[in-house]
C-alpha cells in the first residue's frame, strides 16, 4: 500500500494537531497543580501581564493599525482606478509647508506605509501618515 503525497500531508497534519493538543493539555494539568495559578484572578492578571510585556496585545489589538490598513486598501483602489473616476490624494509636506495633490496616474507603487510617486522621471516618497484626505470627483471619500 502506497500513500499519495496529499495523504501523507493529511496524516502529518493530524500528527501535528495531536502534538499541539497534547502539549496544551499538559500545560493545563500543570497549571491545575500550581497553587498560585489556581486562583482565576491571578491567572487572568498574570496572563495579561505576559501579553503586555511581550507586546503581543499591542500587535493584535492595535486600533491605529486597523486605520492604516483601511487607508492602504483605499489607496490601492485609487492607484488602480481609471482617470475618469476622478480620484485625488492630498497630503501635507512639512518641509515646504504646503499641501500637495497626487493624481492616481503618478502613483508608481505602494510599499509598506509609503506611496512612491513618479514625476518627470524622478521618484518621490510620501509616507501614508502624511495623507490628509482623498477625493473622488470633488467629494471627500476619506479624511484624517
């Protein structure tokens, strides 16, 4: 009897899942025998302390991260939009102390939290946090 590659992967996935389940079962049993952790309040605050000190709680529950992902999604839509849709992105440049307008056809690409523009053969980098508003045919679609 020979097993297909997909059958081998499925069986290994079951072995991995069983290993993970048995590991966590062991953690729970050990925790039940530890006197200080049997108190629910101590367990709760100890777990919260660990999540806070490791920074995990900030990565998972970052309200500003959700806001950034929303504008990134909108910017990707703007950069792929046709000129007839009338999108325009506005940002504030602190060096020149002026507001600037970006046309979607000037957006070369979006990397991480930066818009890369191409004007006259030169690349310009605009951080996402500098964007103040996005318009579609003179109507504000997004505003900081």
